[in-house]
C-alpha cells in the first residue's frame, strides 16, 4: 500500500522504530552523563538519596542510634530546603563512585546530640576590616589640631630659648 508521500506503511513503521531507538540511545547517554556530574549539578532528588546513604554510613561509623540517624536525615533535608548544602565545597563528593565522602562542616554537639553546620572557611575576612576608617567628630579633630599647635609652639619656644642662651654665652666671652 502506498501513501501520498511515496513511502509504504511498512517503511514508515521502520523509520519510526529507528527514531525511537535513536531517542532511547540519546536518553541513555544523557542519563550516564548526568551520573558523572559534580555535586552542584545533581538534582535535588539524587542529592537526597546520596545524603541519606551518607547518613547511614556516618551513623554506623560513629555508633549512633536509629533515632539519631533519622534526625541526621531530617537535618540534611532541612539543609537542602534552605540551600545550605548546594555548593561543591560544602560536600566532598566522589564523581566516579557517586557517593559522598565527607561533609566537612557537619558537627554533632556531644552533650545536646544535635547537628549543625559550622563555617569552615579559614580565609574569611571580617567585613569591618574592609570598611574605611571611622570619621573623627569635628570637636575631636579640632582639639587634636589645637594640641598639635601647642606642641609646635612649645618646641619653637624651647629652640628659641636654646639659641638665645647660646648668644648670651658668646657675648660674655
């Protein structure tokens, strides 16, 4: 049976099947490439899975109870919701094994047994150091200039007295 385009029905079915196979191959390649993405490129669902697996390993390594592991998982979810574990430097992630190696800022308070993320950046500079120096008030500046003028006058008088005493000594000789 021939269609107006000149292709048979059987030929059209074969091209659709080829197109489907090509699309399927393309999606599989994209899926494999996405698995090798860095931490900041992974979608939220994959991050949640990876963080849950890390929480299980962390709990076993630190001999934590099941309740504490659940608390850690909920803490990780809260951190993802508030965009705290989004950057690549927040999480040490191995792309080849596709697992989290470490979260450097994670801290477990020994007494309260709750989790926090601490600031780890040692190069952080205080914002106060980057600001311009404080302006002096007009009265403070005026008193400082008066003090400086008085000190200059006293030095000048001392120098005049020293030179006048030398002149008297030279005249008496």
